[in-house]
C-alpha cells in the first residue's frame, strides 16, 4: 500500500507529502522486526501514512518526535501474532495503512527483543504510541494512570488474568494500577498501566516500560498468555 498523499486527503501537507498529525523524524524504522528503513514515519488519525525517506514539510500543528537515529519498532508479541489468521499477521508492520502503534527506543534493538519481550528503561524510551496516541514521551507517561477508561474498557480489562503454564496472575485494578502474583508470591511486580483499544502499556514500579495486546479475549504480554479468571 502506498503512502497517503495530499491528493487523497485534504488535511495533508504540501503537494506530494503524506498527511501527518504525528511525525517521527530521522529514525531507523523497523517496518518488520527484521527489516529496517531509514527516514521518517508519518501518521494521521491513528494510521501510518508514510514510512521511509523524508517527504515534504511537516504541518505546523503536527506533533513531532525527533528520533535522531533512534529505532522505531512495532509493538507486538509473538504469541499475539501467531493467534491471528495468517493473512492478518502483517497488521503489526509499520507500513502505510496499518495502525500507528510503535515505540521509539534510543538503545540497541534486536529482532528477538522486538518479538519476544520488549522491555524498555525510561531513559531509553523516547515515545510509546498506540493508534496514534502518545502514551509516553521521554520515559514519562503523558496522562494519569486510569484516565480515559470507558465502561467498555473496564469490562474488557479490569480483573484477574492468569497464565497457568507459568503460574502468573496479573490483576488489572480500577484506577490504573496492576499487581502480579508469581509462583504464589503476591505483589511480585506492581505498577501503573494504560489501555487504548486492544493495547496495554505498563510502567512498573521498579522502573521499566512493557507492552501487551488483547486478541480474542486473551492477553498477550512478554511471553505470557493470560486469560480472565
């Protein structure tokens, strides 16, 4: 799919430039976990419109994230990818038309790290973006934990989630806090979380960011496959 251009969207910038209300500049873009492109990533209304060499001028009202050569990586978990039909597994790729859901990371990022367990220290997280919404910037959340949660969100997310194979239960509490029980040890990990559509972003009290996704009622996070109890 080609980038959206000014000829196809009235909100686009100068001629031949894609539409962009969010633009990441000068990045190493992991279009897939194994394939990279150097350039800019543009998004409009939560969807990627361009990923590649610099194009046109950024609109004055666009939110700009200067990457300075940092990596832009898709937010995915291998188990969530495998849970989708084969024809939909490219839905996580950072290509035009797909959701603008990614992290901008300042340290080294390998394919294995992207696929299996993306955990990021605050000093290395330039931004975390879900469906075009910036959830974290410069290692800090952009909104209070628990904010913007609708009744539907509460029904989908709040409660206890259990992975029996790894003896882990994650409790997503109203108010945007979580606690995990591991191997019978309560409060083994605690922190804050934010939800947006089918994605969850965690900031642990010990000082790291992590990510997960809900697929068909199953929560996939850092190798865990969790179901509501």
